[in-house]
């Protein structure tokens, strides 16, 4: 039996983000969040947007034989200034789930996309403690 090397995973290609309304999600991720569009999945309700080094694959899971369930735990989106990014999104009608959090090393503000997926504006302002 050959052992699997400990470094066989070389990265993350994408994170799937489920949607109930593909057109609303296309607008939200492309126009509201301003993420660069990468590609559409042909005629299927799926598309990719680039968030820094992570690709977000927006897709209607019911078109792929899956049940729709929004992400309850947030995908943390790195920003330079949480307060400014939050103000920008609130001006576009984005609703946040609570106040901005200061953990002692980072600021975070959690909000929902049109399908109820949790997203998080995140900025680490101090190194992580050892």
C-alpha cells in the first residue's frame, strides 16, 4: 500500500455558494460586491467570481440535483477597512446581522447575500497571538 504524501492538497480551487435566485446573486457578487467575473457555466445556473485568491462559484444547487441550504457560517472576505466597506454596502441596501466585532486582532462585520448565505467583511489589524 502506497502512503499518501502529506502535501497532496495544493490549494483550494473554489468555494461553492448556493443561490435560490441566480440573477440576483449575479448582480450582488458582480455589482454590489464588485468582484471580477471569471466565467459562466454554460447554460447552467452557475458562475464564478474572483475574491482575491479565492474563487466563489455561485450556483443554484437544485439544477445540479442538490438541495438548497445557505451557508450559515460566513465566508470571510478580506478588506482594508471594515467600517468603510460596511458603509459602502449599507448604502446599497445590504443588511448586516449585527454590530461590527472587534476581536482584539481583527474587525468583522457579518452580512447576508440575497440567498441568505453568511458573508463577513474581515480585516486583521494585529498579528495572531502565538
